[in-house]
């Protein structure tokens, strides 16, 4: 029984470590996504302003749902 508990404990430690690694990776990907979205908004605003200065689309809403795509951290 002790051997089984030790095995489960080691598996749990591995899962926790992997979870932390994936959480950090997801955080970095989210930051990269936010930076790319900001860059896209700036480029879109510049191109829209030069062709039609009155209307700039809002990239924070989804046309399908009308809801916000912003994620809280």
C-alpha cells in the first residue's frame, strides 16, 4: 500500500509541475495574442482613418454573439 501511495504521490507531483508549465505557456500565449490584437487594431485604425475617418470597427465584440471577447486574468 505504501508503494502505491508513493507512486500516486509522484504522479501527482508530475501533474502539478506540468500544470504549472502549461499555465505559464498559456499566459505567454495570451500576452502575445493581446500584443498582436493591439497591433492589428492600430493598423486597422490607420487604414480605416485614411479611407473613412468616421467609423472604426470594434474588434472587442464578436459579430456572432455580440458579446465581448476580452478575457480576465
